[in-house]
C-alpha cells in the first residue's frame, strides 16, 4: 500500500506511476493534483480531498482493471 498526502504538484510523474510496487494507492489532500500517469500495475486507487483531479473516461477506459474510489464512492 502506498499513501500520498499533500502532494504539491499538478501531476505525478509517469515514472512514479510505473514504479509503484504497491498494488493499492491512497491519495489524500493533493489540492493541486490534476492528472495521473498510466498505472497499469495498480489494482486499487482511493482518492480523497483532491478537488482538481479529474479521472476522465479515456484514463478510466485504459484502466478497466482498476478499482477506483473517489471520496468514498466507487467510480
């Protein structure tokens, strides 16, 4: 499990997304985060209090295997 809190950038670098060893990623209070890189190895993504983050249909379609929750609700 990997937890990221208070991330100050607008996006996570692609190399970070691909290098995640964990299969579960928690994002908390990442107020400026707008985009996520491809995260093919990830199995679960849990996002809370990241108001600028947009998980669009293209990203979601590429990650059909991924269980996503935003503010506690399944996406």
